[in-house]
């Protein structure tokens, strides 16, 4: 087994999903997630994609992500709105609450630490 891991989307089937109905604000977003790494200690890495819509988010985990394609707006409850396009990066820390709005289908790669 190699100590390196390539993010090859054609190598695995994505998991399908959507926001929980009680979090949905608008639209009919659907998710695809290619989770490439699930390491000891609650570390995950992969690629996530969503079609347009808006929903409430609450983070109990730490996440770093890099927008690969699309346009989304992540807004902190009572705070700043982050307009995210290809090339933008963000860290969401445990305790972050707000909304995620996918304006144009968005794809990101991510690293999550529980």
C-alpha cells in the first residue's frame, strides 16, 4: 500500500445525499461525495459537489476546503458572508453556524477533522 493517495474521481463511486429536510431553506440541492481517506482519529479527505439550493449548517468538526468549481455563499449566523469561487479556500471551525447557498453547482475538495 502506497503512502500517497491520488484523488481520482473515476476510482470510486460517489455517495449521494442532500440536506436534512429540517435544514433546507430553498431549492432542491443534491450532493455527491467522493470520500478518499478515512484515517484514524476522525480525519477525512475527499471531494464534495452540490447542485443549487440553500440550507442551514452547524459544524461540530473542523474543516478546510478549497473550491474547485462553481459559486457558493457561506454566511455565518450574525456575521460575514463568504462569496466562494474556484480557487477560494476557507476553514470552518467547530461551533460555526450559518447557511450554505449554492448559487452555481459547486465542487470542493476537503479535509475534515472530527
